C-alpha cells in the first residue's frame, strides 16, 4: 500500500504498510512482517474514482429542419437550400430555365469536396439567390423553383 523511510536514532527503517483492517495493520519493517495495533481506527485511503455521465454529442444547436422542399408537395414555389456551408463554384442554370427533378443546378465546394446540388422538383427557375464565388451557410436559399 504505502512505503515510508524512517530514520530513528541514526538507524534507517524501510516501512511498508501492507493492509489495514479496523485498528490492526500489517506492517513490514526492513523485510520483517509485524501486526500492529493502532490506538484509533484508521481508514485506508482510496484513490478517488472518476465517474462521468454518458454524454451524447450534439451536432445541432437548433432543432433539425428540412433543408429541401418535399418532392411530393403541391406545385408552387419551392426553394433549394444549401446542405452544407461552402463556396459556390459553378451555376449550371439561368433564371427562366425549365428544370426536371434531379437536374444539376449548381456545384458547391464544401470541406474541400465538390458537391452537386440537384433540383428537388420540376418547374421553372424563378430566382437565383447566389452567384459564382459566393460563400453560403447551411440552410441558405440558393435557388427558387416555381411552376
């Protein structure tokens, strides 16, 4: 358990406390074992145990919201939003163009990767809210598609 070095009247003693049970202690002095009775009750010291609660990483600071329009939603204006923060590298459509579901609209560089952003519904491009080289954040409206 614990080791001590005592000097008594010029003599050096290596003392090791091996076990403590109530007020009895098993002690080894210079290699010889002794049972020692202590006047008061000793408590053995324990290393504190670190207890941590299980934590679940939270990646969203706000409740999750849909980033794209639902393809089955009724016709009307819908917006295509950025799925990740990044930079607009290229825009493949112009205002007034007709697009089909799945058609490539623009290219977004996010985390050093090029990501194609596709149309999530059929319709006509009503408005393009970004231009080449723009920095966008997650959830920013990129393009509005209408009937």
